[in-house]
């Protein structure tokens, strides 16, 4: 096993028509492209590849994609516009984050002290030490694209128009932010009131989703998440409907939609919800009641 960083700048992403490529990967699970490395690297097909974008500042930089090397190194063919001395590899990307949601340099520097990322400037390929592999995989699980819902139809078994994808942002995937949100607000859906734990007992524990109330596109680079004010619990049905619009629908809009359809329930503050709020105050207050 081996792993490499593929470095590029934002111009490289724009030449791809990056938004269309992200959509292609989300739908088909794959985008194949050649990658210029400028030299003949000692690399084999199957090598894990991490895409690092380098912008003019931290807001435009970060870890943004994952894939694998799909060919042995090769040189430009006769008649190719590239320099005949250039070397290329084919890379199959299987996961890409939208531009603006990449794993930021600050997070990478905390996980990898030193100059590991400084080496990947411009179109490049840098071999990663084995000690970095599990750390990168952990970061990608926490901040990378969400794992597909196992109840969704697999792309290809239905006409393309019959398959939909729900995008959630990295704040909704942050495990610490999620715990704080649910500790304060409880686990019942803020829109419809559904409780997985009440409906399914122990099997429903942890099934509630959390939703970011502000669209990521409106958040600046210096944004600091407040899990109490910025996140709310939603059941998966309401979460899917919220993200089914751009910008995402608010809780008020969800309740209005359900009210118009005749299916909204009145909100009842249960003893469990009151206890959850009291527990959250104690946690946030450092143990004080």
C-alpha cells in the first residue's frame, strides 16, 4: 500500500469545471482524469491519492478530494499539446468536496505538524509517509463527504432521474458539535416532532440528524460554529426535504409545508426534553446546575 498527495491550485479546479465534476462523482462515484507530474514517479496503480488545493490563503486551500492511481506513469503521446518530457498518471477520483468545504489548512496543521503540506505546491505529486495514512483517513471520515444512505437506490439500477442525492455540510458531520446540539435541544425533530428513540427504543438511539440553519455559502472563512444556535435536530425525512431546496428550507418553512398538507403535530414539551435541556446546561456550565 502507498499514498500520495496531488497538489493543484484553484485554476486547475476551474479548468475541470469543478462543480460539474463534483456532481458527476456524487452520481456515478468516479471521475477519471490524467495528472501531470513532470517526472517519472515510482508509483503503482492502486496507490491512494489525496487531492490538495492550494489557494491564495487558507480560505481557498485544503484537502478536497480522494481517489486512487489508475495507471502506471506514461509520457505524452506524439501530437499531444504537452511537453514530450512530461510524465502523467491516470487518477480515478471517488470522492470530492465542493469548493469552499475542503478540510482547511488549520485542521491539517493540527493533525500533521511540520511542512508535509508545504511540499505540494502547484501541479505536483508528493509521497506520504505511512504514519500519515490512518490520520488522513480519520480526517476524511469526519470532514469528507457523507457515507451514502444504505436505503437509497444505487445509481445505475434506476434511470438517472430517479436517483436523488442529499448534500450535508461538514458542520452537520462534526461529532462534537452534534453531541452538544442534541444535548441542548434533545433528539426529537424540531420540525415534525418525531423521536427515533420513542418509535424504535434503543435501536433508534443516535439516529437523529442535525441540520445547519445557515447555508454554508453564506459563511465566511473566520466562522466559528455555535452548536446550540447554529444546529438543530431533524429526522431524516425533514432533513432531506430541508436540503431539497437551495438555499435549504428553514424549520419554519418545513412546518408550514406540513401544516398546509394537514400533517403537522402540535409541539409538546416532554419530561425527557426538559431533562435534556437541563443536562445540556449542566454540561455547558462545566458541571454546575
